[in-house]
C-alpha cells in the first residue's frame, strides 16, 4: 500500500471515529465531509447532510448566522466560538467550535468546522453561577443551609518555621486591599490560606468566591468571570459573572497558571482599569474586587515556561506567600496525625490513639506528593479498616493507601546490588531511584524536579527518556 493511500485511510478513520465533530463544505455550501461525532452532536444521520446545501439542512441559519458560510465569504477563521442551540432531537447543546477557510492558490474553496460538545460543562458552569448569585443574595443564610466551611488562621495546623512565616504574611495581608499570590503544591492548603485572609480582613462580611481556572475551558471560563449579555453568542442569556458577584468582596482564582495567556491579558486589564465588560456587552461595569490567586507550580518557573504573563505576575504578586510542602514539614507530622486521628475517631466512631512505630517511620520516609490532603486520606482510609476495639494503626490497615516509603526503596536497591553489581551500576541505579523519588515528590513536574536536583530541565528530560 502506498503511503498516500495509507494516509487517506488513516485520515478517514480519524474523522469517523474521533470524538471531535467535523463538518466541511465546499464553496457552493454543499457538505463534503460530515463525521459520526458531528452527526451525533446535531442529532442527524450522515446521509441526511452529505452533498446538500447547508441552509437546506439547517433552515434556521442564514448567510450571517452560519459560521461556515461566513468564513467562506470573509476568508477569515473564527476560533473558539461558543454556541448554544437545539439539535434535531430537540436537545439543547453547547459547543465550542473553530471554523477555518480552506484555500488553494489563495482562493477560498471551502470551509471546515470542528466542534466539541461541552454541554455538561456549560450546565455545571451555569449551576455554579446560579449558586454564586444565590450566595450573593443571601450569603449568611446560604452558609447556614449549605454548611459552608469558613476557614481562619487557627484552622491551619503546624509549628513548622516555614508554615509560621506563611501564616504571619497571610495575617498581615488580611489587613490590606492588595492582591496576593499563593504558591503551594497540590494539597498544601492554599484555599484555607485564601479564606483565612478574607475572613480576617475588612471584606469579611462580603462575598468570597473561589474559581478553579483549570476545571473549565477558557471559552466558558471567560463567561463565568465576566458574565454574558443576551445575544453575546448563540444561546447566551444575560447573566452576571463572578467579578460582579464578588463586588466588594474577594475572588480566589485557583491555579491561575492553567488560564490561557489571552484570557490572562483580559484579566490583567480588569485589574488595571477596575471595570469589566460582559461577553457581548457594550457597557463598562465598575468592580471593586480583591484578587487572591494561587498556583501549584513555582510562578518563576511558570513564567519561564510561558504559562503566566510577566505583567500579570507582577500585578498579582504584590504579596507573595509560599506554603511549604509536607515533606519539608516533617516536624509537624505528629501534630497533623493526631489531629486527623481525633477527627476520624469522632466521624467513624473509632478509638485509635496512635500509629505503630513502623507506620511512623514509613510516614517520615515517604515523599507525600499529595501533601496534607494525601495524609488525611491515608488516615481516613486506614481508620475505615479497623474495628472499634483497635487502638493503633498498623501497616496492614493502610492496604487501600498503596504508599511506599521511598528512602526504604533506595536503601533496599543498594543492598541488593552490593554483592552482584559493579560500582557504576550501583551509582546508576541510585541515580534512577533518586530521580524517580523526586519526580513523585513533585507530581511529575519536570521543571520543579530539575530545580530540586540542580539539573537543567533538558538534562533531566534526557535522563528520563534514556531510562524508558
């Protein structure tokens, strides 16, 4: 089989069995490609669409509302357009689509649209915005009904020097209106810090809203942040964004390093100018919102990797707080363990008093990539495995946790190799174990692991590839 024939077959299979909808029309507006994913999305059969004029298939569209026709007429692409409409089965769907002109010798010969179904994400974002509006309307009442947890600095447990410094900075930050950037790995308690800063400040009686920037695509996140005006895009309704809902209060933007650079630019403009404009709107709406942003990666590394705009970083990092990971807080281990044991004794009706000596050693030798959250989950899981008569958590109680103390692995590797291997082999195995330990410690983040190991990022990447 010739390579061109193989490529054609491969492309046909990608189009038909991929989960992204594809619709291609020629310059006469007739469909020439229409895959299964698009047919499922729009509630049609492929045979109903092929070789037919797009306006014949979709009579609700016209020259101005059809993105495919618009692209043919203008020759300009339309990228990441959000549309909400009823498909042929009568179901309301929301898609994020990009439509691009197909050109030959500079002439437009057709257009291709690729669409992703984000209906469920749209429903979740709508529910989030409705909940936030309810919270704004009657904040105290909602907190009582929903049992919303309000954190304060005394809820942040630990005597570690690094943690104490972070709390001191947070307490001082609560007395100012300035933006705060919190850096901490996953599970270190960034939202606890953010809530504590809000609840100790002059805005404590106003709204606190948290939004995870990694959970929702940018095209939906922009609407959540800034709101929408009716007609701003197909299916759009008039709705406040969380900047308006948090007016006078605090907005936590979690994992800001996951937000795209174009959306970061729009966020920066809001922070600089003090007003927002809803999607599809023409009116500037003034907002007074304190921003607390978090990142799970060293912000300097994020800037080097072009994940955070430098101008946005300088705007957000008026006050910087670094929360140390659990592996750098092992002096707090006993305090944290006792706190979680007491917590789950009450919840699960148990009578545990301590960990066994072996488990204590395992905990001190483990790298804790999930930090405090992982420790809490480990203890909760183990306490579900004991009877009400048990007093001590033993290794066998942690069968659901699946954690291995890394230092023990390294020591075991050296001992096993001493009698059978050469010194270079032992050193190589030791290096591999240390690299694996560090990659686990930083959750697979090559930049942070390389920095910890004192290596260049490219050097660590080379070593990782070499070991595969």
